[in-house]
C-alpha cells in the first residue's frame, strides 16, 4: 500500500548490482512508487532534502552509514541481525 500523498521510495544499498536488481523487481510489480536508487549516503541525503520520501529501503550496513538520519514516513531495514538498534518507526526484515 502506498502511503497517502507520498509516492517516493528511496532505495539505498552500497552494492550497485543488488540495487539495480532490487529496483527492477520493484518496477516490475507496479507498486505505485517512484523509485530512486542510491549507493552513496551523500547522494541520498541531498535527494532527501529536496523530496519527501514515503519509504526508505536499505540494509543494516547502509542504515548505520547514514540512512538512519534520513527522514521518511517508513524505513525498512533488511538485516540478518534481529538485534539491530533502530528507532520505533523503523521496521527490520530478517
């Protein structure tokens, strides 16, 4: 479900091949999101200053490397560590 009034999904992974694969997967599903992909935290930070982000999707390493400071309606962290420290509005998927 797309959050009301916000359709931007930011996807941040350091691995560019994984990022491209993930973005293609989302695009093929016609989710209603406009996806923007990032491999550098600085690029994501600049994008976030100029755009409202409905969903920020990242992994645990990128979350710790800057994504945790990005404002979004929902943040989803893909992790193999169920004990990762996050904020109450951050969801982890193991």
